[in-house]
C-alpha cells in the first residue's frame, strides 16, 4: 500500500550512500500519482488528530498508532511533524506571510533547517505541506551536509530565492556543531554577496534557541521556533516552488475537514 513512500525512505543520504548531484534530482512532483498518501494512512492521521486534540503525548500516540497500522519510520515522521491539532495549526497559519510581506522587514532564517529540507528534496525524500500550512520533509536526516554536491546546490537554490525577496535586513543562522557547517556558511555568503541590504550569515552553537528570539519574522520548519515568533515565512516552500516549480501534497486536504473528525472515525 505504501510502496512509493518506502522507495523514498530507502534513498537517504548517509555515510554509505552519497548520490552525486544531477539535474534530474530537481524534476520531482509529489502532488500527483507519486504521492504515497492513501486511504489507510488517512485513517492513521485521523486517529492521531483525535488523540492529539485530547492532550495525549505525541510520541506515545505516534508509537501506538504506528504499531496498530504497522507504519514505517517515514510515515511515523509524518504523524509526528505533520499532523497538528487544529488549534495549534490555526495559530501558525495566521502567522504565515507572503513574499510581498517581507519588503523592508527583518528576516531571520534557520539556514540549517532550510538547506537540509531543500537537499532532502534533491535526494528524493518525501516533502508535504503539514496541517499548519508549512512545508515539511519526512527524512529525519541531516546527511545532506556531508554531500558536497547536494549541499552546494541546495545552498545555491536558497541564495537564489533570497535574492528575489526584499527583506531590509537578512540574518541566516547555521548550527555550528553540524558537519560542514563552516562550508555551508561560506557557500551561502558567496551566493548572497551581491544582495542589496544588510546580510549576515552566522554560526551558532544553539541556532534554534537564538531563532526563538527573532524580533519579528523567522523562517524555519521547527515547530518550537514557529510557535515562539510573531510571524513566519516558509522559505523552503518558496525556494522549491519558485526555483524548481515543485508541487507538494497538502496533508490537510488529504485528511479532510477536521470538524467532521468524529464522523470520519465512526
């Protein structure tokens, strides 16, 4: 039933498998017949929503539901990161900005998170729009930092996207402890060197904690960062849709009207 999803989950970037970057990696569309989302997985998502709305711990419910439906790791990741209770999802959605909203504003970017997600897309990982409206990947991996070709191409795509936007001040934070973090910082700086406006690319030991203190707008797929800031811009989605014309399945549309949750489960 979940054959397509399993194919993507098997193509991770790790120490034993480091695919060379090729342009064919950029031609990928998860919104049509390639999507792994199917009726059986919808039932698992509904169960996760039902329990999450009632305050049950997410990790425990994902294990319970994953075991019940015999889900693989990538599907459990979707439940963990993509299925958000309607209340939290609504609060995040109202924070989402359009590219035009960034004009003259100060934007802080979780560069590690964004580059990893873009790199995972290039590696064939499954990406989707979570129920809070933000693009997520189901890879659970930061191995793209170890692949020079994919990391550099992901950085190029992010640089190109940021060059099209017009924030007055741009600060990109990279997790210093990550492998090749300094290489990524150098690559991002080179690509943004001609951007108008103040631009900084900084290494931080705990970038997520710094980003939670963003004065206004942050770009990240990290839920804790999103919940901590006033406004959010989905740079990962903008980068892939604008740069590669990528399209992604919407998990909220797949699950259906959450107001009818009780009816759907009965």
